[in-house]
């Protein structure tokens, strides 16, 4: 990894020196828990880490890496492709890539989307490959870079699903997909210790609660897990409304990325249509961040401000709201800040965009504190912090199990609509 005194690292593979540079998203300050980027100088002055959104620092790091001996340079950006619109690939990854000079390959992330493209070279510059994979390790990119007499003359990129990697056993891919024995042993040690606790059955669900997609369902519209957790929050804390950021939902339910050691549990698979057993491990995989539920009071104007922020980066941002107790409509073609066209209570009454009415709301501490851009919305000075969000999910499932019920996959009710 790059050290504090140089913004690059160089690794050597097959006689080729590969420089690696990286940059983070400027949205980090909104997407980590508020205050986590603050620090104090040696003299005790409080400051906040800032992240430059442009390419100047990346381009300088590329120059420095080449000066230090790198034959080619790869840029890793925590920025994502969002969508194809009007015949053009759009998103921060694409915008930044157009301004990056000297990189041979540029890889993105953040928006959890699959993307691959190739920017053709010129007489003076080589081709540049762009790639991005979904999160949680479900796929990776296989990139080939052809170098002749020190010059990049061709590139190719393909996506490979992790589930298919065992069938790929040629060349360098075989080396990449072979487990490191030391790392695998370390993981097994900890997993064995956790299995007894995480494989505890907490309920049964009628079907798989989905997530993902293009765009990701929890970041672009109403989704079953969003409805389910928001309803549980509202019922548990006896509030008028509940709002949960869609980006807090991190897996299907049962979780694709959690594999119980207990093979007697009924899990999704070939020919199995449900109901499925769910465990504490599944719950912690879906909600891994340790967020607490928080309750607060909001005026109608606050609710409008919250929802405008929630849809401001449609269709891929984690701030997209999953809700209970009310419904809203929005038009993503409109200007940011004016996209919400209506907000109504569950029984159809308009919620005015003013201070004439007030509601109690359950949300999460991360959002109350301004995370995901929800600044000056949830009144942190008077908000009350409750229990863990994941505990609300677990309690709801256990209650159904104790009553002998299978928890039903919630139906979409039109809580969130758009043209």
C-alpha cells in the first residue's frame, strides 16, 4: 500500500513493474459515521480530513510512480459508474477517467455496479481499460494488458463470477483463484469460534428478500426488506413514521454471502423454493454496521427535506430512503432539491412542506448525526438513541417463530413511486 510520504506503490510481476495509485470518494465524509474523519494536530487543533474530488492528485501520483520506475500504472478509484443514458456511460468514474492521464487501467467501485469499457489509444497514448465489479466479492475482472517494446498496444477486460472461478484453471487466473493456505487457516480459526453463535436459527422466511440489481433495488425504489425493517422499527418504537437508508441493507435475506456450517438448515439452492431458515449470521450480514435505532420529531418541512436528500443521487446512492407510515412520489428527471412531487400519510393525507404539523420518526443514529447527507434533518440535539437495528430485525423474526409462523416476504405496496 502507498505510504504516508508517497501516494503510490510499485509491485513487480513477470518482470513488469506495476505502479498503483488510488483515490477515495469525496462522499466519504457523508458515508462514514459523522466525526470519524476528525482529528487533532500535534498542537491540539481540531481538523477534518478533506478529499479532493478532482484528478490533479491522481495525475501527479501517476507521474511520480513512473518516475520511480513503474512501467505501467493502475488507478483505483472509489468512484462508480451509474447508468447508460443518451448513449453515454455516466457517473463519477467515467467523468474522472476522462481526465486521468497516464494510467493503463482504471478500476472503480462505490456504486456496486458491473461495468467494463475501453478507451481507445492514440498515436501518443495507449488504450485505457475501465472496470468495476459489484460488491461483496461476488465477481472480479480479468484484465489482459499487452505490452510490446515497453508500450501498451492492446487491452481486454471480462467479468468473472466468483461462483464460476473454480471452473477457470488457466494461466494467471488459476493462481489468483487458489486460496492462500495461511489466510484460509486464519479465517477458519475465527469462523469456527463464531459458528455456534451465528448459526442459531432466528426464524423462517417464505422467500428470499432480494437486493442488488441494476440499479440496486434498495437504492432506487421500494423493496421488501426496506418495508419489513421500517415497519418493525415503527412498531417497536411506536412512532408515526420510520426511515432507513437503503444502503444499510447489505445482502439478500437469507444472505448470499453467509454460509452456515449447520447443513440441516433449509437454505436457497437448486430446486429449493422455500420456506428458508434464517440465522443470526444472516441478520448480521444484512445489517453489519452496528447502527442503533434513534427516535426524533420532525415537521412536515423536515420530512420533505429528508426525502429530497434521499432521492438526490438516484439511482445508486445508499441514502435512498426505505420507509414506513407514509408514501412519496418523485421524478428523477427534475432538478436535485425539487424531485419530490408528493408526500402523503399512509391513509392518503398530504404532508405539508412547512412547520404546521409534527411527526415522531424512527431512524438510525448514523442518519440522525448527518450521515448520507441527512444534515440538519433529524434534530440530533433532541433525538433519543434506542437499541441496535439488527436486534429489531431479530426480535421480529423470533416473534413469528415463537408463534409458529413463517415470516412472509412483504408485498410491495406503492409506498415509493416515480414516473
